[in-house]
């Protein structure tokens, strides 16, 4: 059974970097695309970007200059970094399997608040 | 960016009713349109893939139709456990986008 689990700090200060990890079990990181999505009450579901282990990466232009995704195949983990965060980055962050097609497995989500 | 609009925004229904939710895309997405169900406090769950294809483990009362720019999610014989927000999602072109959601209250 495929399972995804997001982890990271729930509180980040403005202007700092948000760093999250998605731990994957039941599927090889190397064989699929992996996406990060965030959800806010105001903007709904927003796709942040997708990563494939070959190095293929695509980011949402709305966040492109502040986002970095990477993968650690030895740990079967995908990571996300968002720099220079503001209150607008406060959201529930999800990782999910997929990105070129449907998103078939999602993590439970991690609430991240940007506040001093 | 492809914009997805959903209607209605909100539905209040009774059990056993049939529910129809529509999703319209600002450009042709062919059949690269997928539907998700999100219950309160949970992550989205894939219901329908590629506009019409069923997903393993999803009850048969959920079905999808459409292609191009107009799509429909139908719930036949609504059950109380179907209270949730439903989202459409297009994977035809980047950036991937989602509809704003339709909340179904039972």
C-alpha cells in the first residue's frame, strides 16, 4: 500500500525558508512523478510543482523563483523548499504521487503557518 | 494557465438524490480531467480519472462524463458519507490547475 507522509515545522517566520519532506512507502520514488500541492481557504488547491528522479522538474510560475524540489532516492523522500515566505504562504501542504496525469495518492497534509 | 470553473458552488441535498456537478475549462483539456473528493479534515481522494474512467475502490455511484472543455461528475443515489467538497483537476498543460470546488451538504 502506497503511503505518503509530510513532515516539517508547523510554524515559519516571515522571510525565512519553509522546508518540508515527503516520506514515501510502498512505491519507489524513482518510478513516478511526485507533486507538491497546497491548500488555502482563499485560493483553494494550488499546484506548487512536480519532480521526477531523472531530474525533470516543473514549477508553478506563480512560485517559480522561490521554490526548490529535490529527491533522496536512498531514503525514498521528496523535499520542498520555499524561500522568503510571507503570510500568503500559510497553507496546508500536501505531497502526492503524479503530476503528468492524475494524482492517485496523497499525504495527510501538513499545516504550515507563517508568523513571527 | 487553464482556468477551471465549477458549478454550483454549493449543493444541499437529501440521501438517494442524484447529484450533478459541472466543471468547465477555459481551454481544451481533451480528457485530461480528473475528479477528487475531499471530506472535512482529510486529503483529496481520486474519484474519476481521465474524465470517465473509474478508480479502483470507488463506489460505482460515482461517474464522469465529458471531453474538451465541459465535464460532469454524477453521484447516483447519494449516501450520507458523500458529504464532501468535490474538485476537478486538469493535467493537460502546465501549470496543473484545480477547480474551486463544489461543497455537497447532506
